[in-house]
């Protein structure tokens, strides 16, 4: 769809009049002027364009790195405090998510944008099997610090069985501690992580959790049909202490809030996003 503002319309009309009486050069200029908005819109077409800025922000901004460091600096402080205060006789551990919490998949997102798609499962498997995801800033240092205090790490991720071997290889290659069969909990029959968290809680004292998605901490935020913002407010004391949140501008359960009225294809999702956009 081409949207032309009132000022643009008047400008175009002025040049149309002018061209009626003028020379060929001016006519060519007017044609260029008339076609330029069409070209601009044509280049922007496609829902995949929506998160280009989000991916670029993760890949290039200093703020992304700073926020990741900030999160893990808080994690370190909280861990030290919890080691003093929260002992229950069980061995200590932290629970971390993988994608966008300790490893960066923005190159996969970049690949999907360049290929004009939003998410193709086969592309995801191809990406994970390349074992080239890099660390999220601060993550490795924090988990090594935890290991130095005999705090184990459990990796609770919704990567599935098909990605398991490559994921383990990737985490080992980057030097993350406790990467073994017992500590890597990939997706089972459900993407709901509560069951896996409960299993860990049976045997371990969980000092804190790290994630880029609120469902990495608890089901109350997105999975129980409650008001997300109200739940975040109700749990505000836990953020930066027990729940360490990493920035992920690219994807997450928050998107479910935009599409919860039904199942949509990419084109419909793009329309939903525009419809949901708050303006004034
Ligand atoms: Mg994640």
C-alpha cells in the first residue's frame, strides 16, 4: 500500500502542473519523484523486515552488550548473597536458558531476514549444527565464577533432541562448565519448562535463574492466562536478584500477546502488529 501525506500530494500536483508546460528534464524529474515512494515501499514489503532493527541492535549496539554485562554483574552479586543466606542442605545450582541467555543466535535471525522468511525449522537445525553460536557477554564469566564456588549449572533449553548433540558441542567449545548429559535438559514432550525445573528442585538448592524470556523463570507470566504486566509488577522484587533477565529484542513469548486471538500466517501477523501498535 502506498501512503502519501497531504504535503507530498500537493508537491506532486504542483510538479504535474509545472511539467505540463515545461521541458523534458523536468518531466523526468517528476517521474522520479512519483516513483520514489513506490520504490521505498516496495523495498520495505515483507513481514521479515519487521525485526531487522532488533537483530541489528543485538549485533551492533553497545547498549545490548552493556545490558548483558549488567545482568550478569547482578547475577554475580546475587549469587554471593544467596551463598550466604539461602542454604538448605542440598547442593547449590543455577538454572540458565541457552538461546539469547548464554549464547547469541542473531546470525540465524539475520540469515532468515536475508532469505525473506521469519522462521524455517530446517534453517534452525542447519544453524545449530554449525556450532557457531557465540557467547552472550558476561555469561561465561558468571558461570565460571559460579563453578569456582561449587555452584553447578543446569542448562534448561527448548532446543530439541535433534539439536542436542550440536548444542552440547557448542557449549563445550565455548568453555561453559558442567556441560554433560545430566546438566543439559533439552525439550521433552513440552516446551513448558516447569517440569524440568521441578526435577532440579527435588535435588538441588536453586540460587537463581537466568533467561531472556519470562517463561524461563515461572509459568505465571505467559502460561497461566494471567495479565503479564500485573504478574511482572507482583514479582518485581525478584528481578535482578532471583530472576536475571537478559535482553532479547528479536523474539519471545511476549509476541503471543499480539496474536492470542488466533493462528495467523506471516502476512496476517504483520497486520496484527500494526493493529496492536499503540499510537495517539
Ligand atoms: Mg532463550
